[in-house]
């Protein structure tokens, strides 16, 4: 019978050869394309396409420093620099020619004045002008002990403090009845949905400044989807291990903490960067609103475990997981800001937050199966989103 | 930086206010006023040493001309005497396309007369005959339009010369003065801005009084990114050239500058001389100066003659007193030597 031949194992070498064949053909086609300079297509552009992104602008007394990245399809030559309608002398490291995706540091000795605005144009050899602006000149913080302390404080205010303040509601909230607990869970879901949307918006805004090769929107998609899938896989593994519902709720609480932590890492990065370039304003009123908005994060973490008896140490851990990444983010953002990384971390934060919403959704569904209360859930999500929207209205 | 208000701006603001609240106690951060003073003060050498300027130097050999040479490069053409006894100055002019390094590292796709910007400085005596054999070597129609007195057919406006075409411009040089020529094919701003212009000097029949230094300065600029605004300004094309290479003159010597403004896009240009005043002869058409000043303004195609002597040796600046132009390249120095 012929069926016996089909069941014999194919020769691995021939399988390999068959796998490689299309690759070889592809190489041949590319070779032909290059050899015939376009194989009939006119691939010469009329003018060189050049782009350049300003990754960071650092102001020190008497010096303005630009960290740039060449995001064009080919290398770029930096020729001259114009600041506020004046050609200025500069030094560039490592050299005037910047390779594709390469970075360079440009230093301009310039007597800039505190709080004034500057328009900057960098001209390439092909007479292409790349512009950036310094909206409010102020000295960029450099890494020393006091700035590290500042960034730590920033992180404490962004993450750790509000999260722990929220945790302090635990004793009071656990006295509530099941309907109120469901309401709180729904509020948490609403808060997190709002945070996630906000993080995606932040990521999209930051990605505008990225060069083409970094594919900002694609990078955001990658960050959101991969984080979501990863956390989802972890959660499913936990469930399949087959533990008690209380343990699963504790896991969800930890996951919320992780999600909020990742989100706070992205926020910390962005805030640290903004602070280090002086793009910030002061206002006591704003601090209060700020704490108001972020205290909800701690509330969110404890919502799933209100009916249980989590140990004090696990509560402390959850607070740390949720809050401390903000400190790390502020350090990294303040000291070595990278725009692609900021976009990626904002996207990771968004993905994490959305996954946590999904987990809370599953918890709510489980409880609702025992005792349906659709209006409570609806009201909770609405209140959660409105809470952030209204506090935003008040303080922005 | 984006100015839209977002959650992050809120965070930013909140963070700092939080810092502000806690900072006084925890960090002992300086009060806002003193921190502002601190950041606003620069080291002394930075403040006193700052000068605008380009980095590097253009390749004059590759450009085919050097602004230092252009200053004194007066082209009398091929000189001969016509049967009538009139002196003939004959020139060959070729309009071409050429990449010029207009600032160190920056190549500009220019249109040129005889491969240089500004084109050759035509110089003749009033009443002489000028003949220019013009060849258009570019892919666009061009012409030469002279300022001065000549017949309509020699005006270079209604007879654009097609690509590869030729035209002979011939007329008597009059009146004496400082003039210019430029392409007059539409769109005119583009044809001038890309480099088709030059100075045209007609000496009085009896000549000007002898001067130790005669210099031609054509004030121009370049719009690199085609936004109809100049990115670079200069005298004789290369920004800051005479800043890096000062023009050497002798103390007490008479210096005569033929100054022509061809600057496109900007309505007005100017010339300011440091630590001195000059006699100004508008359009150079009178032997009597109209003004004794250190600052004159010229619109596009306005021109004139400046005469001055330096009493003391040393380095003296001259520049456009539209400061923006000066800092974008229209700055130079005279080095007065004993």
C-alpha cells in the first residue's frame, strides 16, 4: 500500500533544503533588484529624504546641548545651527556625519537667558532644516545627590504615597456589605479603564516626536498587546493550579498592584523627564488634586480582597509593587530620558491596566453569577471614570 | 514640547508642587528667587566670548571663487577699439547650474553667471561700448537685465533666452555710477535668489579720485529650505567670510566701496561701519556725496558708493544693522594696518 510511504519520517536535510530554497530565491531577487538599480522601477528620489529627531535638549550655564538621532533612511551630515535667527558655533560628538539611527551630541556655547524662549534650526548638508524649540529656558537638572533625592521624592508623590493612602481604607471598607464591595470593584474597573485610555493617549502624544523608523503606533500596539497577553497567561496559569477563590482574589489584587506599578513606571519616566528639562509649574492647589486622583490607585488594589484577610505584609508588598516603580521611572526618566523607551513604557502600563480591568471583570462576573446586580456595576464603572474626569476638570 | 494639558502635565505640576511643599523642609531647596538667579547667571567667559559664526570653512576652490578675491576682481572684459574710436569691452557670459557650498557643509543648487555668485563685476568707463555674448547653459530660460540706460531690446526682459540659446547684449555704458545686472525671467524672485546677479560699475569719464582700496560688495542671502525667507545673509555670498578673513586696509588710506543690495525676500538691507563715518554717493551717479554717516539702508537693487579713511589702526566691524542679518552671516571686519 502506498500509505506506508507517507508515514515514513521525511529526511530532515531535505526539509531544511526546502525551507531554505525560498530564502535563496528571495536573495536572488533582491540581488537582481540592486544589480539593475531598481529592475525597471525609478527608485531614485528627487531629493534626499532626511529626518532627525531631537531626543533631549539640555541647558547648562552658557551651553545648550542637543541630543539628536538620525531617523532618515540614510546617513545625515550636520552642517550649521541657527538659534533665534543667529548662526552659532558648535561642537558635535562623535562627528558631523551621523549614521542611520545613530545618535550625536551637539554642544552650543550660548548665553541663554532664564525663562526666555528659543527657536532652533539644525541644517543638514542638503539644506534641510530641522527645528525644535525651547519654550522656557531653565537649567537642566544634572545627576547629583540632591537631584536623585528630588526624583525619589517625585516618585514617592506620584506612586508610593497615594497607593498607601488608598490602602488605609482597608479596615473601613471591609465592613461594607457585598453590594458595596461590588460597587467598589466596579469603581476600580472604571478608574483603571480611564487610566488605560489616558496612558494610550500619552503614548500616542509622545510617539509623535519619534522618528519614522521607531513606528510609534506599532510600538504602542506591541507594548499594550504583549503586556496584556503576558499578564493574562500568568493569571490563567494561577487559576489552572486550582487554588481557593480567596487565593485567586489575592492574585488579582497583586496583579492590580503590578498593573498600577507598570503604569506608574511609565508616568514616573515621563514626569522625571519633564522635571529634568524644567517643563513644570508649581501650584499648591494642583498637589491636592494630584493626591486626590492617585489615592484611587490604592483603593483599586484592595478592592478584590476586601472580604478576605490578607496579611499586613502582603498589603505592604502590594503598596510597594504599585508605588515604587514610579520612583524608578522618575530616576530613569530624569537622568537618561529616551523617547522610544518612554512610549514603550506608557504602552506597557496601558496594557497592564487593561489586563487588570479584564481580571476584575472576571471577578465581578463570578460574583454577579451568584447575585446579579447590573445597575450597581454600571453605576460603579461610571462613577470610577467620572471620578477621574471630574477631578481632572477641577485641577487641569 | 506640547502645551496641551494632559494627565502627565497634571502629574508634572502636581509633583512639583508636592516637592515645593515638602522641599522646604526635607530638601532645603533654595527659595525660587535665589535659584532663578543661580540658573540665570552664566560663567563670564561664555557671556563675553559668544560670537555668532559658522563652524568650519567652505571649500573655495570647489566653489570656484573666493569672496576675498571677489572684492577687487574688476572685470574689464576683452578690451579693443571700435572703428569709431569707441572702446569696446567684450564679455562671454554663461548661465549655468552649480552646487555651491554657501556655508560650511551646506550645498545649495544655484544658478550662476560664469560659475560664481555674484557674477563677474563688469567695469567700464562712461561712453564705452559693452558687448556680452550670453549663452544659457541651464535647463531653464534666463536673461541678463542691466540697470542703466540702453535701448529696449537690450533690456533682457522680453527676450528670455531659452535653454541652450544665445543672445548678444550690446549698448553704451551710461550713466556713470554703481549699477547691477540680474536675470529678469519670471518668477523673478526665484531667478534672482538662486544667484543670477552681479555688480556693474561705470567709471566717470574723468575717473573717480584715486583710492588706495576699491572694493565691491554685493549684499545677498540664501533661502535654503524654499520657505521664501533667507536662512543665510552675506556680502559676496559666504556668511561671516570677512569675519574670519578680515579685509586688510591701510591706515589713512582712502577706501572706496561699491555697495550693491540684491537681497531677495527681505524688503531692506543695510550697511553699518564701526568707529568711523563714510561719505555716501547714492547710486554713485554724483561726484558730490549726499551724506556723511555710518549707516545706510538699501532696498533691493538700490546701490551706492562709500568712501572713508580709518584714522587709527585696529580691527573694525562692518555689518548689516538689521541685527538678525548680521547674526545670520552679514558680518565682517576691516583690519586697519599702520
